[in-house]
C-alpha cells in the first residue's frame, strides 16, 4: 500500500505547451512537406515528384549542394583544427582569450552581411581583386568568380573555421600530458602515441564537429542567395525558386520532394553525429 | 541532431575539467613558428573582409571618398519601414520565446529533471529541417489560416520562435543550470516563501542573465533571418538589404558593416555579461556560438 | 575481450605467486649528483642516492623540494643539467624514456581514456609485440593482482579514483619494469582508500621484489611502507635511513620537524649539559656546547614528555585526543608554553581538559639550537 502512495504518476503537464508549440510550428510544416512529396496535384499518391527531384537538373543540384558542403567542410575542418592546435599551444593570457572571443564572434557571422562584405573583398571591384589587379594579376580573367561554388566555399569559411576552432579547443585541451608520459614509460614512440591515443581521442569530436559544419553549409540559404542571386542551382536555392514561382507551373509538389531530400540528408548526418558522439561519450563522460 | 550540442559540450567540458595538466605545444609537436604563421594567416583572412567592407562603403566602385552611402541609407524610407517591421517581429518573437521557454525549463528542472535532455532534443529539432523547407511547409500547411496571421509578419514571429529555439532554449537552460533552481526553491520555501514570492524573488532574478542572452539571441536572429522572410515576401530588414544590394552595392555594403558591427558588439556584450554572472562560463559562451553558427 | 578468457587463463597460469614467473630480480639504482634548474630555482641540487635491489625507498619532503623532478628524471621525462643515473652500474642517463623500462604511476588521470582497463594494462605488452595469448594471460594475472577482474572491460571514467590507481599500477607492473616509480599515487584519494591501497602496493612490491621509489609528502604514509626514507629538502637529501632511524635519530632539526610531531620549546642553559625548559630541569649532551645563560630552542618529541598527577603541578591540560592505546594531550604550562604530549593510556587514568598535571621531559632532547629573536 505504501508503495502505491509513493509511486505517484509523473507530471507531464508542464511540458505540454512547449512540445505542442514545436509540434504545431515545426512538426506540421515538416509533416506537410513529407506528405506533399508523395502527392500529385490532384492529391493522389505518386512517386513522380520524388522521381523528378532525383533526375535531370534537380539531381544536379543535389550533387552541387553536396559538393559545396563537402568541400567547404573538409577545408574548414582541417583549417580549424590547425588553428585550434596553434591556440591550444599558447600560454593562457590576453591574446588567447581574445582569439577565443573573436572565434565566437566570427562563428556567428553569416547571412546577408557576410555575403556583402565578401563582395567588397573578392567581388569584381573588391579590395583584394583590385590589389591583385594592380599587381598584374586578374583573378576574374583567370577563371575565378566570387559568385560560384568556389566563391561560396571561401565565404563559408568565414563562419565555419571559427566554429571548428571553438569546438576543437576543449578536446585538444583535454589531452592530458600524463597520458603521453605514461605511454612513453611503457615504451611508446611518438608516432605510436599519436596513433593509439591522440587520434582516437581527437577523432570523435573532430568528426562530430565536421558533421555539424556539413549540415550548416548544406542548409545555408541566405549567403548563397544574396551572393549569387539564385544563379547557382543549389537545392535550397531551387526550392526557393519553386516557392517564388520562378519556374514553370504545375510542379507544386516538386519542392516538397526536394525538401524531403534535404531532410533525409541532414537527418542521416544527424544520426551519424549522434552515433559518433555517443561512441566517444562512453569514455569521455 | 537531437543531442548534438548537448552531448558535444558535455563531453568536452567533462574531459577538460578533469585533466590535471593541459597538454602544451611540445606534446602536439608544434612550436612558436607554427603558431605565429597560422595565427597571422588566420587573422588576415578574418580582418581583410572587414577592412575591405569599411573601405568599400566609403569609396565604392569609383575611387572617390564619400560617406554618401551612409547618408543614402538614412534617407531611404524603406530603411525605416523594414527596420520597423523587423523590430515588431523581434518583440513578438522575444515575448513568446521567454514566456514559452522559461516556465518549461523551470518546471522541468523542478519536477522532471529526467525530462530535461528530451526537451533539449526537441529544442534542437529545427536544426534538422532547413529553413527553406520549413517555409515550404508553412506555405502549404497554413495556407488556409486567416490573413491576420498568414498575411502579416505575425507568422514570422511565430515561426522564428521555433527556428531560434536551438539557441534560446540552451541559453535560458544554461542560466537555470548554473544556479541549481531546486536548492534555491527549497531554501526559499523552507524560509516560508510562498510560490509567487519564490518565483518573483528567487527564480526570475537568478534566471535574468540566461533570459537576457536569449532575448539578445532571438533579436539577432530576427534581424539576420533572410530565407523565410524573403520567400514569404515580407520586407524585413535583411530582405531589404539584399534588394538594395542588387542595384546600389556600396550602400548595401555600408549597411552590412553597420549590421555586422552591431551584431558583434551585442555578442561581445552578451558574452561579457554571461562571463560575469555565471560561473559556467564556457557553457554560456559555447551556447551562443553554437547558436549563431547555425543561423545561416 | 580479455575478460572472456579470464577464467581459462587463470587456470593456465600456474603460480600461486603471480610475480614469480615474470619479475626480474630487483636491480640497484644509483643517483649521482643530479642537477636540474628551472630558471633561478634549483629543483635538484646535486642529489645523490643509492637504492638497493628490491628496496622500497620513499622520497619525503615538503612541496617544491624536488621530489617529482627527481622521479621524472629517473624516468627520463625530465632532462638533467648534470649528474648520472645508473642501473646495475650502467649509466642510463642517455637512454630515452621509452627504452628505460621504468614503470611509472602518476598522481591521477593517467589512464588512457579511450581504452578499457584490460586494454590499458595490455598497452605496454602490445608494444613489446608479445603474442596474444601471452598478453591475455599477463593481463588476467595483473587484473587478479589488483583485484579488478570484474572491471576488465570498463573505461577509466567508469572507475573510482582508487580503482583507477590500481589499474595504473597494474599497467606499470605489466611490463615487468626494472624500477617502479610512484609519484604521490594516493594523494587524490580519501583517507580510508589511501591506507588500504598503500598496504596493497607494499604487498605487491614485496611479492615482486621490485625496486621501487615512492614519492609522498605524507609522513605517515612514508613511515608505514618504506624500507628506507629519503628526506628531501631544496633539491638535496637531508637524511636517508630506515623509518625508525629517521624518526628516532633525525639528522637535522628540519628532518625532526618534518617526520613526526615535535615540540619547539624555549629553554635556558643553567649549567654544563643542563637546561631549564618551562621550569623543568633537563639534562642532555645536546646542551654541552652552549654556555650558561644562553637561550635555546629545544626540540622534544611528544612521546618524550611525561605526565603525572603530582602535588607540584606545572601545567593545565587544554585538550585530550583519545587515540585508543595512546592519549594525545595538549597542555599549557604555567609560563604559557603550549606542549604536546603522547602518553600510553591505562584504564582508570584518564586525563581530561582542565586537569592540573606535572609535565616532565624524560625521553631526551632531539636538538637544541640557539633561539632566534
Ligand atoms: N616545468 C617547470 N618549470 C619551472 N619550474 C619548475 C618546473 N617543474 C618544477 N619546477 C620547480 O622546481 C621545484 C621542484 O619541483 P617539484 O615538482 O619537483 O616539487 P615536488 O617536491 O614534487 O613538490 P610537490 O610536493 O608539490 O609535488 C619547484 O620549485 C618547482 O616550482
Ligand atoms: Mg610533486
């Protein structure tokens, strides 16, 4: 009897408004996209939206988007790691704190203003473009343009590298010098130590952070839209054009199919992320 | 992506707290020269666009110095109307966020701490659905809603609450986590404080820093969000900014400079405030970082 | 992975004495004039010491006296500015750490976080390219030795501090090192575990007969487990001897105050070899070299103070600590000196705070120096 009294029903009422709100304003739109992806104009079930989303120009845009995000992520991940290693090696002090703070600020820079500041830097009349031109190098005649995948990769580094730095500094600082000393006394050489301790400890957060960067780049719309005014057919840009009706009509639910594709890709990456971080959590927690 | 930021931060903090001695350059095999080269190159990459923007905003495409683009901004009526639209949306977003998230966090920490990580995961869900896709969904799912909602920026405010959740939820929760609500409430109750008094005197003041940074984060989100607003054809500030950029480049760059500096200033202020008022400094900073990195 | 095969391996390895099959005979270790400076700090200042094969030597000393530096120098983790380190007469000063075959146990958090207990222990063996069955057998043996068979597949973070240190010990011993080096291995643990684990370390050390250096600044720990104690002060050895030697015959006032408790009392020489300390006359050859009338600082162990209930009392008891067989008594003498005494407790002779008693100095004086000020 006493047990029954103690085992009260657990309250859930307090979570209802919050969960309901997210359900309505995120769940319903997302759900409708998923459903519409399989629906024809007349409302009957069809796979033709999915089929067109995966063929022709739209297939190409998925490839472009993936290419952009993968390249941007690989560069940012490596550059970010190199910077993080440099920062970790520094003595604690004003400079180190300033770098950390600056990383925080730059990681949060994005969207339209970022695009325009790169126009001022590497655009047709940008500062660097002009400086190089006065030095006899015309990057635009050399095939470069800021308004391209290459340009976006460069621009995205502006927020991706700092994000990587911020995420990698804690695990790098977590490397304990006693592990290395212990390994040495046990007979380990420098390369062995890297292989058996540094790499395994650093890899999971590194991969996790890279996945995070990837989704960031993959879903980004504002910077690309502002910079290229829709000229590069990335998936988000394509969806945008469909919404704005810039394309032939009666493709109403094609956008939903493209959206579903994005959700699936981001979702897969998210699952990979959870998997990787759970793995390392086993021994880091 | 559910546990992303949480688990990542958790594990990272865990490991750095416990390690006795941090590794120095020697163990990572890097020296002073490496540091200098890497840091100088990095600094260049990040400072040049700022310098270039400042220069471009006063020089433009022709090489004469003038502050006319700044002047032009202020004389454009669209500047104020778009700013005002964004401002109204921000007020709505902030109000709903604070009144939706704060009670949830306080309730969960007091009554169901075990639910905390599930709620956090819910707050991170918007990261899985790109904002372009959300827009698509809004347009089809809510098409039949009355014009007062769908035809006005009200829908933006309602949606921004959700889209900014990954950042706002964590900053309010970090504020709550830093103060151990449970103990405070028990102490207050044991001293004879009623629930209302406890809420007003104990909980709210202690959550202030977390709420403030959530306020800033959602404001900055609203003033930076482009995808949803432009695709739904609302003239918010960033949407106007892009329109300006299409034919008056140096004006849009001038505006961008202003926008960047304001955001950076705000961020620095928030992290300084955060540093001062909570002991879990890294958690707070990281929250904000993660917060904004996602916002693109 | 190792866990599954544990039981088979246990029956396969014969020994009742796990050390037997593996341990080398302990080796002698010589430290000759070790020097190491950090800027102006002389962390090691000509440290010289000879450790016998199979002996457990404790480095004892105050914080910053160079214990860690000395230990790390022996392991090759700290370069030396001067001096030689010899094992069995062979100079190893130039050998890199990874070839020295020293087993080292750090204060805390030295286990590889990405490896299980078994993998941690196997680490050094894998580097030596032993075949799998040999490694598994050795790991199982080590796990049994430190009583962690159940935890073989856990990660370090899932272990208590004491368990982590036992794993660290097992990992260091697994490679049958020439010398075992422990740098305050127990200082991060709570008191009870600390005592338990130090006894375990001593048991294992004796079982293996491994030459061991154990660093601590806890004198009880030092006295409890050492064959010999090296008391360090400012980068040099102040005294090197067995626990009883160091305790009973400290070589200097520094050693006397660092090892065990000591009363610093004021006294005045009243005749050749005799002095008056808080009104009590004491004779000792320690006073011989001082002339009559000189003011001295006199060092006396608490056990050397006797307490009696006589008519002519000279002190008031201020506090009594009951330690079972002994009583720790704090008493204020009539001239205002606070004296600490440790006496054997006999039933019915309880002393309490406020009691008037007579203090005498009977067990002798450790040191007498000219009083400062
Ligand atoms: N890497 C270093 N850089 C500068 N000074 C050092 C360094 N390592 C040790 N020292 C100095 O050398 C002296 C001896 O240090 P050591 O660590 O050997 O002391 P210890 O006896 O182990 O002290 P503790 O009991 O506190 O561990 C100290 O004064 C210390 O400040
Ligand atoms: Mg030390």
